[in-house]
């Protein structure tokens, strides 16, 4: 499906929008994107609550670094949700908005990988201390 309306005219482009990619997702594709956007928002809220529980409040667990990482991941997920919303509410620029979602997803995966690496190093250091102490 192209970005043209049934009358054959191209949709208007605002001065702030990126160039039109010429592709508009179908209603079926938008349904999948809407569901993905909803679950991305739920995951963002979970990360935000986890960050808050680690950083503030009476039950704070004291995991400052992990709390900050959860907060950063939550922010990225909120931005991803916004980009998904842009796909659903704009015309003719779906590919550019989807690429923005994928860029943020890549950053989030990198953060998670670094977090896993740090956790692995901490566990290895604890094991070395326990075994050789």
C-alpha cells in the first residue's frame, strides 16, 4: 500500500515531519503495531516501577546502578511507544518511524547486554573470593 489516498493525492507533509517514505502500513499491520505498542508501554511501566522500588521509597533495595539502568530502559521504552503511536497516527512516514523504534530497541538491547556483563563479572568475582578465600 502506498501513501496515496483513494483520490490519488499524496498526504500533506508538515514542516517538522521527516520526508515521506511512500509506505503506509495496512489496517492489519497497524493492529499488530498497536498491540506491540501497548505491550511496550506495559513493559515501560514495569521497568519504571522497578526503578522506583530500587531508588526510592520505604522498600528501596539499594540497587542504585540497577535502578538507574531500569529507569533508562523505561525511558527508551516510553520513546518506543511514542514512535509506535506515530506510525499509527501519521500517514506516509511509517518506515521512518519504525526505524526509530528499531534504533531505540537496539540501544535497549545494548544496555541489557552491558547489564548482563556487569552481573556476570560480579558473580565471577564473588565466586573467586569464596573459593580462594
